[in-house]
DNA sequence: TCTGGGGTCCTAGGACCC
DNA sequence: TCTGGGGTCCTAGGACCC
C-alpha cells in the first residue's frame, strides 16, 4: 500500500504495508485496490504541469505531483492579490483535471513546503497559505513537528527530538554552524538557513513543462525469483530498452551505466541483498543495442550460478544533452559515425508509441521467453486500472 | 503465496596525474 | 628515497525526497 485515501488511512492501513497483511481489513470494508498505473499518472501530471507553466514566470517540476512556482516580479502584489492568484490556479487545475491541490507561498522552498503542509491540514486555509511576513513565518514554524520539515528524515528526526528540538521553530533557532556539525554538513546548514528565510535552493526551471532528469533508471521486482542467466539477461535487456527509451524521450545520452541484481530482502539469506556493477562507456549513447551489449557484459560480471534473484535494475548516470555531448578533441560525434543508428531508434520509439509498448523489442529481451507465455520477470499486476488517457483500447466508452 | 519504483545531493577514500 | 600541494575520476555508501 503506497498511496491511500483518507478513508483507507482511517481504517489504519499503513503506508508501505504489503497487501497480504491488510487483506482482512480490505475484505471487511470493501476497500478498492489498484496496481500502479504510471502511464495514466504521467499523462495527468503533464496536463497539470503544462497549465502551470503557462501562468507563472518560472516553473520547476519537482516530482510527478509537485512543482515549485517562481513568483519573482510579483512581490509587489498585495496579500489578497497573491491569495486570489493562487486560488485561481487551484480552480483551473481542478476544472481541467479534477485534481485537488494546495499551494504554500513563502520566500524559500523549505518554507513554501512547510506552508503547503499546513494548507493541506487546515481547511480554514481553503488550500492556500501565504507566509509573507516574519511573524507569520515564525507562527507557521511553531505549528510543525520537526520531523515533518522537508529534509528531516527518520534519522535526523530522532536525533533532533533526542536533543530536545521538537518543532520546526526550534530547529530554525539553531545556528548554521550547529546544523553543519549535527545535520550532515552543508546540507543541514542550508536547511536551517532556508527555515530562517534565506533562500539556499535555486529554482531549476523547466521551460517545456517536462522534467529533465540527471539520471534515469528502470528497476523492477520479478513475478517469481529467477536464477538462470538467460532469464536474467532477458530481464536486464528489457529494462535497458525501457530506460533507453526514457533517455531518448528527454533527448539525452548516457556514458555511465549501472546494472544491479537484488535478492529477496525478506528471505532467509543474510545481506548483501544487492550486487551492482558499473561501466563508463567510451562515448555517450542512447542506442538500445549498444546499451544492451554493455548491460550484458555487466551482468556476466554479476551473475552467480545457484543464487535466486528477485529484482533487477538498470541505471544511467552521466547524462548529456543530445547533440551537445562533451567530447574530447579527437572523438567523433556518435551520430556522425553512425547516422543510421539515430534514425533506427527514432523508428523504434515511433512504432512502440503507436502500436503499444514492446511491439518491437531487441532480440536479447525475448530470446529466453517461450512463445505465448509472459516473460518470467514480469510482476503480477492483478488489479490494474485502465490507461484511460494514453491507450486506445482503454478509452472511455460512452453509450 | 504475497513486501514499490523511482530520484537528488553529499562525503570519503583510493588510484592516478602533474 | 623522501618531501609537498594540488587536481580528477571512480566507487561506495548514507541521508533524504516523492
């Protein structure tokens, strides 16, 4: 259970609880359960972000369901005007997507997150909280338990409580030097300064309403544990293909690749549970066949006969913008060397986008799979909702 | 039987180079 | 052979985020 409605939370279904543990509750109260549906979420997110990009000077997409809006140049607006502006945004997003939102406005990202947190909690805010004075900022800081501050996780939360710091305000009273010493160095120092109202985190604006990642990964747990090299190769090749698609979709190339295998963390085997290997490629690429070849080499280093693996993943780091890779003087642009490669990948992406994911795949990803059977690494998505907005076969039918 | 899938930034040590 | 002050890259891991 990763995302729960207010009603589900009220039943006591915990974040991260595995389905089998809450099965009785679910049956008793007829709780509706859905597998994750990334295609639908991604498309709805894109609709919201595109709208936001059209109404504010700067937009940073922070995650699939959160964004920072830069309001620079709007400081002169009075409090009611800013509140009205935020309300208008909420109404528009709701009209277009039926997605409810809350907005926190403050001089730093950390304070804006804190304001947003309070706006969600207190219905009197009507979804918007503006912290436009030092007095209101300190009032807000006093309302929030320290572990709910953005950047304070479980470890620091416990540590701060043990030191008698209970609220965000207590933390904001600490000195930068203290935070540097006790909260992970420069990270903690910035956190405290942000709480005090001094911006330390820039806005990383995205101009086109999409998010350009610095690393791209595709990782999955298998439907059942796998041990044979060929099965794992199939999985790793399929994951590499998906990650390479994501890479091309954001117009990037990679020169660093990691492959990892994971064993069952809940099983009888003691740690380590994951084994990983990394390679630096001689030149940046987004070509699926090149990347699958590299993935295979990494897997050959990792794989041990007799071990049962439950999970695998492929991660691309060292991303470079396509067309402007940082090459040394003596290297050729990859696309100049192999002009047909880019065209082939474009065709591959077009086919898969038009006729469905995995319509065309690299042979390595399917070689080990007998005809007519699902790939052994696929998870069981038993309760998937439909991809209403991104798949022809799942369109709403009205009749 | 069943236990998610992504990301970010920072630190530190060792190899290697000038 | 020892001394010294840089720098980069690679690798691994920790803490946090959604």
